[in-house]
């Protein structure tokens, strides 16, 4: 078990993909989007995934989160064989072990930021009802939104909505955070604020996978994976691992 009570393999490998393929129907034929990807990600790594649009990055994330299934190959996350699990089991697993952050925030418009952050806790029932609001407020404080807690999403900025989405992703204290273009709709200052939160989470031991088209941000992750035409063409250390994160050596 890890320090936060989550299961890990003895080698601290959180993510293991073995010869994964993903095919989709295209008319009366098929198109192969992921072509035999094998990779591992260790606990505490901050990995950016880059490459041109339409080359399989989001599809890869969807298989790591169990939103989609491989056509062939194995996807093992935190010792769970996702390719063998039922949809019901996957939903429960995802709620407990994975926090997902989307490009378009996905906040429920009729609920305040506070209640948006509480939703994953309500779904999983991990915390006692009286604890959930206090925890949600603490997470909003973490992302500098405590003073906006009772506002609806439409009444805060895009950057604030994305920070609230990060708080929501942390609601059940998952060991794995998945972010798909989390800064794609943000201005430069908001993007930097969001990325600094990711750096803070990585520093606290979370494992992060982030798809991004921002090469400057991608290089600040501890590891960078480039995907082209459904294959990994580069897997290298980022600037963060070279001691240059946030300009510090």
C-alpha cells in the first residue's frame, strides 16, 4: 500500500500497458488508432503526452481511465486489469483511483462550485456526509477559490472553472490524475496557474498524465512521451527532471 492507502505494485509501477491496440469501425472497414503501445508509468511521475491532433493521445488516456477498452492487449492500472473488468466495476474503480480533468471543465451548470466538488464524494460515499462539505471547501482553498465556492460556474472565469475542476478531481484523494488538454481553453496566466497546481500535486506524490499541445508546459513535466500515428516515437525526460522546474536549479 502507498502512504495514502492506495494499492501499488512492489515495483511502484502504477500504469502498465502491454501491446495495446485500439481499432474503430470506419464504414465497412476499421481504422487502427493505437498500434501496439507498451509502456509503464511509476508512482509519482508527471508525464506529458504530446503529438499532433488525431494521432491517438486522447484515445490512450481513455483506455488508461477505463472509459474505453483496448481491442487487443492489456491495460493494468494499480494492479487492476481494466480490460477484464465490467462497466459497473470500472465506474467504481474510476471514482476511487482516478481524477479526470477535461479541456472543457465539465462543471454541472446548476450546481455551485462547492457542490460540483462534493459530487465525487457523494457518488463514492468515501467520506461521511458531514465531512464532505468541509473537504470540498479545503480543496477550493487549495486552488484559491474558497471565496467563489457558492457561485455557479457561469459566474466565474474559465481559469477559475478549471481550478474548480482540479479540486473536484482531487475530491476522493485519487493516486492518479489524468488531464486531457487542461489548459487548451485558457489564457497564458490562467494556464500557468493551473500548471503550477499540477506541479504542486506531483510534488505531493500524485501520479499525473497530461495531454497538451503546449510544448513549453510539456517540457516542464518530469517525462515527455510523443505519440505519432498511434505509436510512441519518443519517451524522454523533461526539464523538470533536469532541475529547471519553475526556473529553479
